[in-house]
C-alpha cells in the first residue's frame, strides 16, 4: 500500500481541533483516509452533479422510470451474498446518535440490532463525530462506560448487547475540518474509513464484522460507488471480499425505481433494504416540487 499512500494528497487540518483525537486520527488512519479520498472523492462529486441533472430533468415536468439499460438485471436470475448469522434476526431494531450514554443504553435495550447514527440524529460537529468514533471503538472493545457528572450513576454494557450497525453521513455531506490537497473531505469516507480502520480486526475476532446502514442513495451508480469503496477498503485492510455488510435505506423516490440494481451492485456486501419513510416523503416533495398537478 506504500505506493497508494505516496500517490494520495497530503492531509491538512487545524491542530487545535484534532489534538484531542490523536487516538482516532493516527498517522496510519490519516494515510488510509487520504487514499480513500484520492480514489473515490472525484467520483462522489460526479455523482452529486448527476443528482443536479436529474433534478433539472424533473423540473421540466418529467418523472422517474425504470432504467432501460439495466433491464437484464431485473429480468435475470442472480443471487446476493450470504447474511452473517448475527444479522439474520432483525425483528427489533433501535437507532440513535453516537453519544456515549445513548450507545450504552441502546446496546442494552434488548433490541436485536442498534443503528449508531452519524447522520440525521447526530449534530455533525467535529467533537460529536470524533467522540462518536471513540465511543464506537470502545463499544466494540466492550470497554465503554459512562458516569453521569451530576448524579454519579454509572452505565456499562450488559453481557449480550445488540448487534451494532453504523450509518455514515450521506454522499452530499462534507467534513471541512479535514482537507486533502485543496479539497474538503467527504463525510461519508471519513465516517466509514475511521470506523473500519479502527474496528475491523476487533469485530472479526468476536465473530462479527463492520456493518453499515447506507443513507440517501438516489441511483444505482451510488450503490456501485459504495461497493467499490467497501471492496477497496477490504483489500487495503487485508480481509476477504464481502466482510463488510450493508443495509441500504430506501429514502428517495428515484431509488425506489432501482431496487434490483442497488442490490445487484452491492451483491457482495448487501444484507437488506429498509424504507426510511420520512425522507422518502421529503424526496417526493423535493423532486416534484415544480409539478403543479401533484
């Protein structure tokens, strides 16, 4: 990986905001983030430009449809990869931000799985994001604890906590505290990259792996992007293809016309779809805002 690191842009940041998080922003972790940015950020920006073009198409009175170029996917037989044993029972899920106390309570809730949210339910301040990474690491290492500063009440993990999934920020969100060359970093890549870098080996030793919820996808090409990010990171960290798993949140009207394609593009990593109804409703309003007859 030395050549990849040498080709990647140098990272720059304000030491005043990063000094408290040297255990997260290690030199090796920053090298990994730099390589991810070098390989995937330009494509991310292209995908965001395609979102704008799609909106302009809808603004002219058009509607989404099933893509003709992918009809072979919808009309052929194929199968996605296997689902890990600890993700097969998801009858009860709970979600919340990556606050330390809330992570402990959610993992102890009795739910089968917990989606730790670096997106909608987390105010994306620098401290919240970096402390969130520390909290997730400690949760996976089973060392997480919290003592309330006023009441003195202590919070610790139970013996059998929920299975942890992480939702990184969507493709449109950026992290201005880390720069690569003259480019602002991607919130998606920062959240994903730091999590897999610090937690993959710990989780594998426990018979689990890094699991994710992928938000706000609008096109199957965005699923392709995520799949490529997953596959590259697996190779970089020297774990088998398909180690990382993802559940895709269906939160946009355009994605609902491409569900087969999204599963197909992520077939080595996907374990399911989940409809995010509130953002789905918002997407309908946003995409068709110029349609007077709706």
